[in-house]
C-alpha cells in the first residue's frame, strides 16, 4: 500500500483487535452486495418494462441499516469513527485523554439508548402485529435487527473504552 494512503488514514488492513472484525466486514459487504443487486434489478426492470419491484424499497432500507451498523462496528473497532478533532488536537495530553474517555462514554450512552428503544419498538411491533406497508410482512422482522446490531457496535465501543482507560496519560 502506498504511503499516501497510509498518511491519509485509508489503511484497509483489518484493525488489531482482540476479536477480529472479519464477520462484521463480511456481513457489511454482503448487505452492500445484496443492496446493489436488488437496486440494479429494480432499475433494469423499470427501464425495460415500466414496472418496478415493490419489495425493493423495504429491503433496501433494511439492508442500508444492516450495512450501516456493521460498518459502524468496524469503524469503532479500528478507531476510525467520525469525530471532530479541532479542539481535541489542541488540548494537552491529560485533557485529551479525559475528552476521549468522555466521548467513548457518550457513544456507550447513545448505543444503550438505541438498544433500549429499538428493543421496545421491535417488541411493540411484534405485540401489535404491525405489518410493513409495501409487502405486509411483520414489521418487527426489520426492526429487531436495530437493537441486536447495536449490541455488536456497543461491544466494539466498550473494547475501545477499555483501551482508552488502560492507556497512560
């Protein structure tokens, strides 16, 4: 890999973690591939026949959520998640470490909320037998993955938080 890519932070090698991110990367890639195939099929059918596949929108949204959450897990594991470092880069090392720990704790809180409220949403959709508007399938089959995959992301965040707490000031 060229040094320009490494300097830009675009190293595509798997991050060094205690639990490999291979499963998350493969699942995100499969979700993206399925999304591409479904969308291409819908565009091709619509172009040639003036009809569209009704299921593509529901499945596409579901696959985007799955892809995003698996991608988030990989990004957190590699410490490449989106953040603003303008202020952080100008802090002394001790304050930088405290700010980093606070940021990780904020991420933990956010994903705990996603797990809690996503779980409640999926349960309510199951309990009230909600169906999807396009295909009429049980809606909880889509929403149950939000809290499940949020747990995966949360575990990656907790691993990073552990590393930040172990690091010396």
